[in-house]
């Protein structure tokens, strides 16, 4: 599809909408705006607009729609699949200045926020008010807008679900500048198609989110984690379905291998409290008081030992939680810091197939000669697998990377899994989505996109080819 | 090697109220945990035992509910525990506390007494040193590592802010461990479940070599708290302006001045 680049007349319009200082073009745009967190995909926008209101977004979209200029929305730029990269140049709307908490509704247990608020800021605010926003993706500096656009999951998905489960309503700006409200603060809603749920996870391709009503829960008063070492990966992962069908209800259930732990230790310059075992499950329990939580983790501990765990270690104080969860939170950056370039595979497979998939990754690693560290949300089947370049020449790297991805995604599909559990498709994973889902499916996605965005100006070339 | 580790039960949160009359912490209804500094002391003892064998006793002075941190110490790997508990010990300042602990240690066979360098509730950082004085043995604080151990002495690395020193102490001695010098291991649920009997010896003042009640608790405490208050929180911000080179140079100088950076 042919789009217009941003011309001098367009710049004048944008300046009149957002003001001189929030309209940056050419060399004024820092190179960081040309890529996201993973790198590998670089393309600069013609103009960067730091928007501050729904009305500004609407005016910009009206102009871009009329002029057929592509628009990409960007929050903190922490995405991992190139979804917020302006591959067709044009306009980049940065939402980080739209970071206000609009309203805390204590009666309906909702908080209304602008999209640029960071996940860590939202969490701190609601917890200070005695409430709980459960979605907990590892990247705490991501914006809520970014979380909504990828339907981010995180570690608490096992018990509490993902971002989509906590979005009650959205204010969006359509590609032609029309402002619409989708959903609201109600609990139930069977009033026609749930367009709100379609926008969540659409990676900025259907509409621009400018406000979100998020569901909250009362804050659990007490939390304890268990770090459970196992003598081998198979035993650890075989315990996962057993734990999930038992009468315990973990908030999070993570798998980590010794290699990843060592990598985090080297990166943080700090020892993990236990690292001599080949495989670990890390699980968390929460509740209103110590006794209730203890009953639950006692049962889980007993079960783990009966399933071959070497020990069960208690992570109960702030200091202990910090020593374990800081390392867990650093896995991505630790692996990133251990190599010159990496790409990631964020597949989701049925929980019962996790061990099979990890074993398959080992064979891919052997066959391609690539180092492929991994860890995973064992409780929901979402695995994070990192393919490290480790100094390979560009042509060899691309060839091996493509072979590894093709093998892993096709194996995941055979197991009943999907390309992305929480990071999205963006630019980097389009081909793998198309080959798994087939032409008919992608054609339906295109028709949905066309219904929202007939000119295809919103984040073109993402999820599927434009 | 016979090792003793002093541990203390402290509030599990920093949001604790003070009793304005007695000047003591209102501990009722507040969750508690082992003093985080003591975890570094216990880990140092456990690592030393792995190196040269021996026996670890966790020791605390406190109310009966302080048993929970002794069980925690045992779950982390201590072999036994001693609870010094008596109403007569209530309201003790650092001097009375150190005297009571020294009395609990006297008469036992021991080589090294480990303490955290301070607690998160009192923050006085004096109990370890005073206990050593009452026991008549050498002590050193701010210990970051045990460099070497022999039958009659121990070499330790000590961080004194301005310089680092390696000191040799004859045994027995008292070592007060600095913070963040190791990663304390986690308590084992399995080890705790496998305890067939409570490995806790409970002592009262009457069991101590010096049972004189005037030496303990409020009676033995010369420190009187006049007033207790929250310190004002001070936050400072300094803006640095200039080119990238100028601001980087100014920031480096500032960080070096505050000792956040040092030449390698």
C-alpha cells in the first residue's frame, strides 16, 4: 500500500495541534525511536508527536486519514517484536505524557487511566489505595497502553488471568479521528460484538487507545512463594499439571533451569539463594491472612515432595522475595547481556506439553549449534526461549535463526500451541503466524482490520503483511 | 568448630508505631521476622560449618513467640537453638541485653559467636560488641568475609568505609557481620517438617550463672528513653546543566565525591 511521507505542510498542521515543543522531526528524533527493546528491526518515523489528550490524538488522526499518512503508537518502546517501529515511517504518536490516573472508582472497583502510565506506577498507586491490579508482566516500565495492545500476561496469569480480563472499557480514537467508547465500568456486557476485546491485543492496528477503565481487586494481604528444586527438568515439569489439578491455587508457577539462574547471577553480580539443582519451580500463594496461605502452601509443598522435589524452600519475607524475584525479573536482561544479539520465541503450548517442548528446544539447539537459554510461565504454558547470536556472522545467524524459529513454531503448532503467548506478533513474527494459521484466517484478520481502518494507516505491516 | 549465632525477632514491616510513654515499639498485632542482618550472620556460620564442620546453635532473647525465628534458623540449617525468655528480661536496653546474652553463652563450649552488625528495629549496633566485652573476648564489626580459619584463630575481612582491613582474631571471638555480604539460604519446609522434636532449649534468668534480677531487663538498663520521634525525611535534588560531555564530567565528579564511584 502506498502512503504519503510527512511533508512541511503536515508538520505545520501537527505543530498547530500539539505545539512546537512536542512535535519533533528529522535529527531531533533520538535513534531509540527507530527500534523497540529487542532491536533487529530499525526504521525511523518522519515525525514524533508527544500527545497529551484524546482530542489531540483525534485531530492528528483526522489529518493523517485525509492525507493517507501512516501512524504508529508507541509507549515506552519495551515491545519485543517490532510492533511499535514505524516501518512505513510517517507519524509516531508517543503516549508517555498521557500518564494520568483519571479516576479511582471505589464502588465499582475500577481505575480509569490514560495509556502512558507505567505498569509500575499504576501498581504502586492502586496498592497504596488498598487495591490490586493483578496483571504482572515482567517489564514494569512498560505502559498500560502497551500492555493492552499486546494483551500482556505475566506471572500471575495462572490464578488471575491476563490484561484482557482486566480491561472493562476503552476510549479509542478511530483511524479517521472519530472518538469512541467501548465497554465501560460494568461487570457484564452482552450488548453486541465485544469490540473492546478486539482492540485489546490488536497491537495498535485497529484504533488508538486514549483511556482505559481497568478492573481492580481487593489487595491480598499476605503472599508467600515457594522455591522448589528438582533433580531434573522432567520431574519439575511433570509436577505442574499435578499441582494445577490439585486443590492448591498458585498465583504464579514458573519454571527455571540452572543455566538461566547462573546467567542472572552473573548479570546481577549476586548469588541466587539456591542454585545447585538442575531445575526449579517457583510458585506464589496469596490470601487474606498468614494461616489461609500457609494451609495452601503446606499442601503444595507436600505434593511437590511426593512428586520427587529435592526440597521446598520458603520465600516469605521482603528480603527473601527480593532475592528470588529480582533474579527472576532479570532473566531477560541477563540473557540479553550474555550475547551480542538475540531473538525470542514467546510460544504458548498446552501445559501438559511444556516438558516435551523444552526437550525439543534442546534438540534444536544441538542441531543448529545455537545457544538457546529458556525459562517459562509453567503454570500457563507460555515459554520464553532466547536464541543467542554469540558472534555469528550475519548471514549464518539469519540462516540458523530462521531454521530454529521455523522448527520451534511448527513443533508448537503440532502440540496445539500458538506463536505468541503475550508479546504479540508485531513485525517480527508475521510469517510464522501466517504459516500456522493459514490464508483463510489471515484473510479474516485483514477484513476485520479493513472494517476499523479502511485506508490501512494504523500501524501498517504489523501482525500480517499490509 | 562450635558456632553460636545471635538472632532477634523484629517487626516484619517498617510501619511500626512507638509507645510515646515507654519509648518502646508497639509490637502487638504486628507481624514479625528474623532481623535481616542476622540472616547474613547465620549464612556466614552455615558456610563456615560446610568448610570445617561443627555445630551451630541459634540464640535469641525474647518472648515465647520468638521461638518461631529459632525454628526458622533450624530450618535454614542450624543444629540447635536456645531461647532466653523471662519476664524479668523485658524492657532491656543494649547493656542489659548484651549481659543476658553473655550469660547464656558462659559455661558453653564455643569458638565463634556471630551477630548481625545491627538490628532493623533498634539500629544501635552495640549488642555484639558489648556481649564480647562481657565475655572478655575480642570482637570485630563490619565483617564482610571470613578469609581463613585455623584451630586457634580466624582471619576476617572488615570494611571500615575508608579502608578495608584483614584482621586476625584469636578464638573464641565475636564477629558482627555486615549486610549484603552473602545471599542467605532459604528456610527449608522439608527440614522443618522432619523435626521430630523442638530443638529449642529454653532458659530463664534463674538458669543463668548470674541470676541477680538487678542485672536484667528494665532494672539492669541505664538507658532511659526521653522522647522518640520519626526523623524528617530529607530529599535533595541537584540539577546539572550543560553539554553531554560537561554533564557527564560533573556527574562523575559528584558520584566520586559521594564515594559511589571509585578508581579501579
